[in-house]
């Protein structure tokens, strides 16, 4: 019978089928082949013996958090407490573009902004929308509810950004723990071992502690370059075919930055990632 792994705890896998939720062991053959089933994996199980007999090929997979077959990542981005970080957002987008996973950008804590700050953020929202990304504010619950159907969605973002708060608002029965974070101490702390999928509006969702451990250094530079979709597109008009858009004197991308067609912070992050990979 077909199913999907929604939870794993040491060697026990919880599999959701169209009929039931059932705890299974993986067949020895996986261990011999050095394949570890992942949460999100589509599997075939023998429901009587309670074993996973087969693993379907993956569309994609991530190491941290350990997940397979992700359809989209809901990037929860606070604009205050913690402050908006274009660096983190662009890093995440680059990573997702590279892995062919759709980013959905959700801004939180707009209520904490002054009028002037709000204007600034709205410009940023408009810019990311113009790139073709879905951008949502965390109070647009009606819009948010519609995005989960038949998808595996991962909630990601900095600790304290408001992931659990939003999930609780979407489904009161989740009662996820929320709270202020005490700052730097909590950063980089990961409890990725217990990634678990739960059902939400006809889809599956994972609440993860974030992706701060992923590394853009693992992405080859010519691939990384393509993950900035607008820079890549404008770059076609550069004089040099292999223009890096950094050191060349004549560069269409640089011109577009000057003319405010490319957001300055995007370009700065592009340069930073290309130079240092972070
Ligand atoms: N003012 C304001 N506070 C928020 C908002 N969303 C979440 N919070 C608060 O931010 C803190 C961290 O939220 P939490 O959901 O635990 O963040 P998580 O670490 O991403 O799961 C909590 O105290 C929430 O009450 C929002 O839209 N506005
Ligand atoms: Mg949380
Ligand atoms: Zn160029």
C-alpha cells in the first residue's frame, strides 16, 4: 500500500496512508544499500508486517532539516524582533532556487513598525513580488490557508520570527509552544532530529527550527549566480558573456542597480555570496 513517512524516531517510521497512520520498520535491504528513509518519503508498505518495502524516487531532499519531496518552503521573515534581514532572506531564496523548491515569503510583525519603516518594507514586498515570488503578510489568513492543499510545505525562518504563532492561528488544535527568544543564545540551536509532518488544510506541513546551517559554499559559483533570477536575467544584456557583474567596468546589471531596477540590498547580497559564499 502507498503511503508517506510523516515522522521518524530512531528506526521507527510513522507512515500515513489513505486509510490509516501506521508505525513501520524499514526493511533490512535499505540498511544494506545505505539508504535512510526520510520524513516526506513516498513509500510502499506491507501493512500486515508493518514494514516499508519500497522507497519511491525523490523529487528533492535536504539534509538539515532531513526532509524529502518538499514542494514549497514558507519563509517566515519578521520585520522587527528580530529585525528584517535581507541577507537571510536572499540566502534562503538562493538555496531554494538551487534546489528547485518554491519559496513563499511571509512577513510577520508588521504591527511593530513605524509608519516610515512600514513604507520601506512595503517597497521591499513589492520588489520581491515583481520577481514572481508569492509574498504574504501573516495576518492574511484566508490567503495563507489556500496554499497548503496537496503540498508538502515546510515552515522555516529565524527563531522568534513567528512560525509557531502563525501555525497555531491556522489550527488552534496544534497548540505549539511559542515565546520570545532570549537572543543570540538561541540562535543556531537545532532540534532537527524530530521533524514531523502534520496535516493542515489538506496538505502536510513541517515546522522546523530553521535552515541556518545550510551552506551556500556548497553551491558552485556559476550555479549560485543563477539563483538571483533578476540579476541572471538582466545579465544577459551585459557586454561580456561571462560577466560576474562585480568587477567589470561595463555591466548592465550594475547599471540597473544604479537605476533602482535591481534592489540594492539584493545586489549587495549577490556580491557577498559570490565573494565569500555566505
Ligand atoms: N507583535 C507581533 N508579535 C508576534 C507576531 N507573530 C509572533 N509574535 C510574537 O513573537 C514571539 C515569537 O513567536 P514564535 O511563534 O514563538 O516564533 P518561532 O520561533 O518562529 O516559532 C512570540 O512572543 C509571539 O507572540 C506578530 O505578527 N506581531
Ligand atoms: Mg516555534
Ligand atoms: Zn554584468
